[in-house]
């Protein structure tokens, strides 16, 4: 029995080889269908992976509160009594973070941040960077790990010690061949001792653009109190601020328009909620609380990046379903093409079929022969489609700048569907061939 099946397979293979051009044209539908499935799923997987990476960057169940910086030109738009009508707001402060943590339910952690543009000097090398004043909870919220060193302790936070944790790029730039721990680096006007180095955090340009985030690997992290004491605390009125305010009154209108007015002590505040379902209710309660502490002045902005990303994920999944459906239709069309060509082949080879039947071949042999031909066309088309699909995904990634991820599942599924299409759409032509009358077939011209 096995020898008989193998013999039918050889006959089918020889028939396809003798008609290479027709076989290739028949397989084109399968080739392009499989290639479309692999390339489209690769694009969808790449987009999904980027969204997952962005989700890690913004953290899970986070609400981001940022200050709204008032521009001078807004104040100059109204003359006369405009200044008198302005409401006072103390701005976004540490007291807001404490109030949210104490008074709003379902809040797990609150991380206040101060972000200042500065520069770094070490071993004669100078480079621009940012110093970020944070508390240890910041690293927990955003899942930052230390590659070496230790985290800030309570003494660092209370005393405002001159210590810092640096990003991996800074370590590689300033201390490429030596241990950075215990070394001092000049950040702005102050020398800070390095007590830790963060793990490398890979951030794509698209993530920076979509999420408005910075390169964490180029940041210097210092205790929040250190930044407030040694660098800048906008919540304090200093002599220099009074002098600047007086000089601002004497400036011309154009110079005033070019200067923003930032009276906020904090540059960002991240609130982590217990559950995703509580993000919107907690954001609403936080907005009401801040409205009261800011005397109804809306000088802050509340965003929920996770919900925005999840909405984007849902849209991406719907897009993937549409792409998959289109690719599936192309496979279906390829299967119909195989059936049509095989039916035409049956009509062309009636005399051959009759001759085989007259020489002792059974109807099952004829069925196997034409089934093998159909499956071989679809399988070979599937193999060529996999190669073309991989090349298409690579081309899209290289020339269009779209990230693609080719998964083994997409290759297996597309190839399996191609083989199944050949089998299903080859049944009818095979049965038609087997039902031929040997006598009439031998007389057929």
C-alpha cells in the first residue's frame, strides 16, 4: 500500500515538473497569500511590541500630573486690570503630593519629581544632561534596576546629601574603563558622589516622540531634598527672584513674551493606582483636590498614558484582524485558482487517466495522483511565500522604518493553511478525474 502511494506521488511530481510554468502560475495565489500573512502579522507584532515597550516606560496604573507653564504673552494679551483679575495659585508642590497620598483612596504610591537642565563635568569632559530630583519610590514605579551600587537611603533624603545615581550612558561616557562608584562628578555648580548606576534602558525614537519622554540613560538622579536645597526650589522667594521680578517690569514687551513664568515647585508628579479600573475615578478625585488647593486655578494637567496606550492597542488589534482577513482572502483566492487549474488539467489529461485505469490503476490511485499534485502546488507555494514574506517584512523594516517582528506562529499558521487549501480544493478535481470511464477516456480526443 505504501509503495502504491509513493508511486502515485512520483507520478504527480513528474507531472508538475513537466509543466513548470503552469504549476508556478497556479501557485502564485498561494505564494502571495502566505507572504501577505507573514508580512502583515510581522508589522502587527512589531507595533504590538513597541506598545508593550512604551507601556513599560510609562509604568502600570500611573497617572501623570504636570504643571502648565504660564507664558508672558498670555498676561500681556489683556491690558489694564488683567493682573488684578488673576487668581493666585501656589503651583504644583510637595504638599500636593502629600495631600494626594493621604486623602485620595486607592493610591499606592506618589512620586514627585524636579527636572532641571544642567551640565556634567568630569575628567575635562563636559556634556549637557538633566538632573532629576526623586525619591526611591520613583525607581519602583518605573521598574528601574541598578546594575551596580545602592539606592538612596533615609539619611540621604532627610539631609539632602550630595549623592547621585547616574544613567548607563553617563557611566560609559565618563567612566568607560573604571568603576564609577565612589567617584565624584560635577553636576552644574555642585559635586555629587556616585552611589549607583542604572541598568541600560532601551528607548526608541518613536517612543520618545509618542510619549514625550527623555533618554533616561543620560539623566543624573539625586534625592529630591538635595535638588531643592542645592539647586533650585521655586517654592521659596529669594533676593535674586525679587530682583528679577523688578527687572522684568522694566523689560520691553518683546523680551517679556520670550520668557515663561514657572512658579511650580515640582515639574512632574506620578501617582500609581491599585487597579486599572480605578485610574479614571482617582484622576477625577485628584483633579478636584488640586482644584481646591490651587484655588480653582487650573495650572496643572492630568494624563493617563496607560489608557491612551491601551486604546492604541485595541486599534492595533482591530487593524491586525483586518490585515489577517485580507491575507486570508488572498489565500482563499489562491485555493480557488488551484481548483480551477486542476479541473482544467483533468479535462486535458482524460486520455492519460483512461490509460492508467486500463493498465490496472484503481480509482484511489487517480485520486491520490491529483490530490498530490494539488498539495505539492500549495506546499511549494507556501515555502516560496514564506521566503517572500520574510523578505517583505525585512524590507518594510529597513526602508519604511516600521518595526517588524516575524513570529514562528505566523509562519506555521500560514504554511498550514496553504497546505490545507491545497488539500481541500484538490478534492473535487481528484474525484472528477477518478470518475472518468476508462473506455470513453481512451477514445477522447
